[in-house]
């Protein structure tokens, strides 16, 4: 197969918070405590978790990813959306206009997000140099194959290119489970 290998990162439900929302949920001037680094430079899973509450259900112990962001955002799978009773669109991270909101409960308080719940669009992070070497442009849709017992070709995988990124494909738990993929497995960008 003439394809380019990419490591896979499976993304479980999680939340990104603003400094203001961290303070509302954990207390004034609270700083998140890094638990473990993530594949993208400077990003980490925090020790802290919160509960997210929808019209039909809730999930406790939802991991916060740091550092703080300019807008709060909850990323869930389609399966999660049924239990919570919300209907979020599939979106790129950060594109939260027109998305549903949700209640978030922390140890020191509770907030109601008016928007920000999405199902993250599958994507591959590329460092600018890697993208250039492979002839891949930012926002380019890619075809990506995962091999194995449940081999799948994913269409419309969004290329995200930046000097701040490291090579990694992100998909949610529904997609990973359907394809029999785990974090650390390889996916292959197919040449059209």
C-alpha cells in the first residue's frame, strides 16, 4: 500500500474551559493540575474532572483538558449524545456557533454553557514541515485507512496544519470502536 502512516489518538468525552469557568467551578484563581501530557505540544489532561448534565442524563468524572481556552467546549460522541439528550453537530474544534449548551458541575460551583457541545470532526494534526513534505494543505479533506479485523477507510478527515502541532489523527470513541482501533495504532493516508 502506497500510504503515509499516522499515529492514532482516540478521544474520549472531555471538556475545555475558560479561566473564568475554571474559577466558577473550582474557586477563584484556581490552576489546573496537569495529570499527563497529550499528543499535541503544551496540551495536557488535567487531574480535575467535572460532571456534565443534559436534559436526559449526566456523566460524572469528565476529564478537563488544559490549558485554559478562549471559549469553553464539550466534546462528546454520538452515543454520549443519546444518553445526555442533546443533538450536537459534528464540528471542528472551536466552531461552536449554533451548538447546544449544557450544565457543568464542579466542586465549587455550577455553570450553564449556552453553547459549546460538539461531536468533534475527525482530523489529523500536522506540523507545517510534515504537511509541506507530504503535499498536504490546511483544511484539506483526506482519505485515511485503518487496517485490521475491522478495516475501515475514513473519508473527509480534516487536515489541520500548524507550527504548533505534532502528527496525530484524532477520532472519537464511536469511530475507534467501529474500526477496532486503539490509541497508538497506525492509520494510513491514502493517495488518491
